[in-house]
C-alpha cells in the first residue's frame, strides 16, 4: 500500500488549470524527488498531498483511503502522517515565539502523546541543536539552524512522510550540505518527498523521481535510469543545463 497517491488529479486555482491529470505513488522508504521548472506545479502537488488543496477531479489517497480534507479528525490524523518543511526558514517560523513554543504548539494542536517538553528536547537532539534552544527566538539562529528548527517542528508529530519544498535553496553552500546530510539521516526512518531545482540533491537523496512540465508528469521512474538516459526532451535539456553547475539551484 502506498503512503500517499495521486490518481489522475486535476487542479486549478480559480478556474485556471494547473495540474492536468497527475498520477503518482509514494512508497514507504522510497524517497521521491520532484523536479520541474518554476511554475510547473511542484508546490501545488505538495499542497494536495498535505490536504491544503482539494483536487477538482481525481483523488488523493493517504494511508490507504481517500483523503477527506473536510473532516477535521481525518486532517488531524493526516498531520501525524505527513509534515511539511518549506523553503525559507526566515518566514516559516513565527518570530514572536520562542523555539520551545514553536515545537510544543503542534504537539498540543495535534493531540500527540507524551510530554511536550520532552518531545521538544527529542526533536532538537534529532536535528543536532542544543536543548537550551527552547529559550531563544528564531532570530538568534542562522539560516541553517532555523531550517533545523523547522525540521524539528515537523518531527514532533513523528510523521512517516516529510514533504520538503526546496528545503535548502535559501541556504549557503556549506549549510546546504549539512542540512542535506540531516535529511539523509532522517530518511532512514521516514519517507521524503523532495522538491528541488537541483538534480544533484535529488540524485543524492531520492531513488525515485518525477519531472513536471506545465502541470504534467513528463518523466517518472528510478532516478538512476532517468539520469543515465532521460527520455523526454525537457528532461534532457534540464540535465544538460545543470551539467556545468552541479550544486547550484536556479
Ligand atoms: N495561490 C495561487 N493562486 C493562483 N495561482 C497560483 C497560486 N499558487 C500557484 N499558482 C500558480 O500555479 C502554477 C504552479 O505553481 P506552483 O507554485 O505549484 O509551481 P512550482 O513548480 O512550485 O514553482 P516554483 O519552482 O517557482 O516554486 C503557477 O502558474 C502559479 O502561478
Ligand atoms: Mg514551488
């Protein structure tokens, strides 16, 4: 059984079609990379997987059944299955909250078991931040540390799936490498969906990948196969354009 699947999903914002029949399945332990140019619909797919958007046609399934986004209890359960990490750690953390509260708030909102403070300490340790981080505000941390805090917040729910939307593109190169190492380590225990412009990062983390172009999947399969022999002209161009800048995101 897939963790999450999209079956012939169509979606648009205010009548403008964005996704034109997207099907994909996320299997346990098989990190999935999503590549595609700006505006191709990558973040929109994550929104559908999170239940933040509802398909106009087709279905999103999670944990074996159709994701009923109107059901509060279902969405609470879904948040325990899937958690997001966004691109920009400067805007994704509330600057008025100390890190302790940033971490304990989802614990109570999701009605999670265990002691909230102990759980905060657990996730800080998991991302390699000191326990006393709880007493400080996000502004006291660097970009890379803030992204660790955002990841820690996601881990509070003990999710089985982490959806990461360009999680390192706002970071400098050295920090990027360390956050990728952290994601690699975490993906021993959870399944990652990674949106990236950077094919090198997808190759390092994701055994499966899809390539989107204007709301359609134009290539899907094992990352190694696609890198070795991209079939679609768009993927061929993407690879050719990236050859000379392996660690740069566009
Ligand atoms: N809230 C919204 N309202 C209207 N249109 C939107 C909204 N969000 C995204 N879009 C449009 O949907 C299309 C897909 O956007 P999406 O954010 O999914 O692309 P993306 O592949 O994530 O791009 P990027 O690489 O720039 O993040 C774009 O044409 C975008 O302008
Ligand atoms: Mg996006």
